[in-house]
């Protein structure tokens, strides 16, 4: 996953704590926040330093600070603090969501982040460094397989294809000729032997 795709994915999943996130999505986002926070912090401090410098000049000249200047200073301070708070809240939700999804991808529950309250954030950070599970787990399918196709180590159920249909015969099957009927032998002539009880009687003279 590229840098731009990672940032878009994280912002689309602002409050998604149920899916999975790849390592590239996790680390690209934190690099993005680090690069963005430096110039934003500098820009937010410019009006404050300008107001403070103006107050110091008036104080060094022996004049009293006017009430409108104090009001302007407090207004600018509240504006900067309010914008910083909103930015920090969004960053916190984005970072927490992507960290939970990163733990899910490695096969761990997001509740491991509670260790950060005890100063043990190194434990979920180590889990975030680990390779994600190549197969589908209880938090969803492998995001790497969804993006690049299934890996050779992904557990899939075997499929059995039906055998292809056999083509119909174009010629009739050869048939064997029926055997010729064997003629029956004529009955034997009547015997003239009188000892034969079944023989016909001899002709009378």
C-alpha cells in the first residue's frame, strides 16, 4: 500500500475499530502525522509569539497594557488552543483506530492498548510490528490478500469441479449380427423293433 492510499484509508476509517490494517497503512499514517504536526505547530505559535512580543514592547516603553490588547491576546490564545485541541482529537481517534486494526491484523485484541495507560505501550507497539496473519481471522479477511489476491499460504477450502460432459457419439454403435438359427434335426424314423414299447406297431400283411 502506497503512502497516499494509506492516508486515504485511515481517514475513511476514522471510527472503525473492527477491521484489520496492514503494517504499511499503520506506519505511513504515523509518518504523515509526524510530518504534518511540525509545520502546524510552528504556524500555530506565530500569532502567540507576535502578541507576546507586542505586549513586551509596550511594557518596556513604560506604558500600561491596554485592555483591548489583553483581550486580543486571550482571544488568539483561545483560538489556537481550540484548533489544537480539535486537531489533536482527530489525530487521536485516527491513530487509535488504525492501531486497533493493526493489532487485529496480527491476531491480537485491541484491548492490549490499555497497557499504554500503565506506561507499557511498548507491548502493543511490538505487536504492531509483527506480520499480519495470512488467513482470515475473527476480525475479517487478510487486507493484503484482498488487495493483491490470496497468498499461497491462505487457508482455502478445496473445490471440486464437475467432470466435463462427454460429447454425443456421431455414429451408431456397431451391432453384432444375430446368430443364424440352427435347423432342428428331423425326428428319427419309427423303429421296427418290437421290444421298443414306444415303437409303432408293424404293418399288417
